[in-house]
């Protein structure tokens, strides 16, 4: 092949062909010669573009079903060559190597492949890209001389820069940075996948490599003097806050995102219509009912004062009746997260209340039970704590009634409700509930007795005949006595204290029924 170099030659080899045709048409119109491979070449030619086959340039055929096509000195020489360096220019001339000015390459969908149910090892291996990362890394290393484009989102800016003669080294360095980040994330996904194959189910990988993409910069963190950004993991599930769609309102804050996650995590515990009301990452209200509007009314009634300026989570499409209750005078809601909004409900929420322009309306799919099981990461100075998320269903068949009196049917329902809520409350956690709604919560106290006193104060007379849930065992009888004095008649707790007998006696003396679950739900 002739060594008649072209000043504008682009190598195109992509798996994701989103927006590729108009991008390459623009490049062709700007005088670029297009060199391409396999399926990408056919895709471009079918659109009427003139394309040079990679095999024509390398004078070597694609072999092994396309596994080997760009791993060739003429390809990587054209990517790594430094035309202004005499030794490189001489080698390029001697071997018919033509320098590229641009590489457009994205990778086989390894992450999406292994995320599919039933994906096999063979599927995973066939979706490990070799030539793609090699080309990307070569081009990124040599960004002084050429650009590397690794995502469709970059296309428009690259075209604009070329047209404006501003596709300079600084721009190419930014693209190189993004390219290296992409190959690093790709390699970490592959490494983590193979770690998962060899690790015992009870073990965590010896080396954990994480890769998150910045979705947006936030105005600030928990406080205005703190910088913050929101990063998302690859292939975040549709039922995650990371994948939620904002339909209305101001931009989300750091604290909004934390509370949205807490609000949606709580309501997805329940099969029936449920509403959670979150303040400072704790539920101040939560309820289930036959209708969503009744659930909202009861959730709000749990602590109306704290509910002002709250985050609301619901596990059903918001209907008009529920929206009307949300818009009642005196209500102020920062954000709502739901599986969807009826048209009339959406119109009401965005037009009627004083906060109509500001309320953040988020749409997020309700997760299937299996989707709730994932790893939970928590940063500490110099390290990272990793654990299973506390979302496993509690084995109710292992619960034990430890008092003389057994729960009534209604008490059972309230105990299960309170227990589901309790694990979403910061420890030490005490939840008072009655009739499928929270009446009072004591959260985050150093003493469980303090939490019980706060829950009793919040409840007032409403907890008469209600239940109490404790995220960990009552260490002494005083917590049970406090609940009994408030009018509580049923309790649920893990058990396991050396003072269990004393606590059981106190419950019997008060005529309470009590259930031991055998499982703790600390939430620090």
C-alpha cells in the first residue's frame, strides 16, 4: 500500500453505534478519510459513507472471527508515531504507516453483559474487548498528536472544536483523561467479575476495584463550605436513586439525595400502598393503608411538625387524591420520589402549592426483592468498610413469642410494620406504631431509654394500645416499662440480652406480648 499520507485520517471501531452516522458524516464533510473495521465498517458503508477497510490498510485480513483485526504495527504505529520525531517519521515511512488524527472507539459491553440474568462465563469472555482498549490507550498516550473519542456524548463537542480550529492539545488531553478513566473502569469490572467467580460466597474479594462516573457536581455538600459531587456506579439499576429521573423542581442537593434514598428504601419494604416521610435521614412518619392518600395522611400525622420541609417516598403511582392531600395548606415538601405520577396529580403538584416550582419530583422504579441485595460501602479515614445491605427478608418463622400472652392478629400486623420501619431508623432506634402507622420515633440516641422516652413524647395518647419495635435488644427492663407507661401493649425486639428474663417479666407484669426476632438491625 502507498505511503501517501492523509493529513486527516480517522480510525473508527465502535460497539455502541449511537449517533455514529451523523458524527462520521460531519468528519467526512470536514475532509477526514475514514478507516474502519468489521461491523462498524459495514454500518458506515450502509449509510453511504466511503470507508477504507482496516485490512486494506494493514494488508492483513481480520482473522479468528474478528478477534484479531487492529492488533497490527500499522495500526498502532499510526496511533503512537510522533511525526515530528525523525526516528519515528523514518520508521513510518519505511513501513507504510500513516498517522491517524483521530480515533473513535468504544468497547464491547462487558458490564452490561455480565449484569444480565443467566450470563455465562463464555458470554463474559467473548465480551472482553482487547483491540479496543489497546487502541484507546495508544491514542490517549499520544494525545499530543491525535484525539481519542470514547463516548457518543463527546461527538458534538469534538465536531465543534474541529470546525472552530480549537481541537488543540488541551482538548485532546481532556479526551485522553476520559479515555484512561474508561479503560480503568472497564478493567476493574473485568477484574471484579473474575474475583466473584473464584471467591467463596461468604467471602469478599481480596482486592476491590471500584469505578464510579461523576453524574453531576452539586452546589455543596452537607454544609455550604463543603464541595460535593454525585457519582454513579456502572449500570446502576432502574430502581436506584442514581437512575431516578427528575421531572420537576430545583436541582438536587447532597442532603436531598441521601434522604431520597432513605425514603424510597423504606417504602419498598411494603407490598401494600405505603408512604414514608423523611427528615435528616430518619423516618418521622410512615404508614401503610388501603389507599395511597390514606397512607400519606397517616404518615404525615405521625409527626406533623417534623414533616415540614421533608422528603416523601411512595411505592405507588401518585394519584390525584394523594396529590391533593400533599398540597393542603401548611404543607411544605422538599422532594417526592415515586414510581410515577398520574397526569392530573403531576399538574396539581406543579401548579397549586406555593412550592410548586421548587418541589423536586423524582420517578424511580420499585425494585424486585432480589434487586435490593447489594453491597453497601462506607468510607472511613484511610479505608473503606464493605458489607451486605441490610435488606434480607426477616425469617418470620423463626420469631418467638416469649411472653404469656400471644399477639392478636392486629398486633401481629402492627409488630411486623414497626419492625420493618425500625431498621431504617438510626440506632438506638425505637418505633411506636399503631394501625399501620408510626406514632412516634426515637432515633440516634446514645441510650435506648432516651429513644423510648422521645418516642413516647412524640406519640402522646395516640400510642394507647399500640406496639413498640427496638432495633437491638432492651438491655434493661426500664425501656419496656417506659413503653408500658405510654400505653404500649406489644413489643418486638431481637432478644439476646443477659437480662432477657428480667425484660420478659416486666412485659408479663404489664400484660404486654413480646416477640423475639433473633436478628438485630443496627443502623449507625
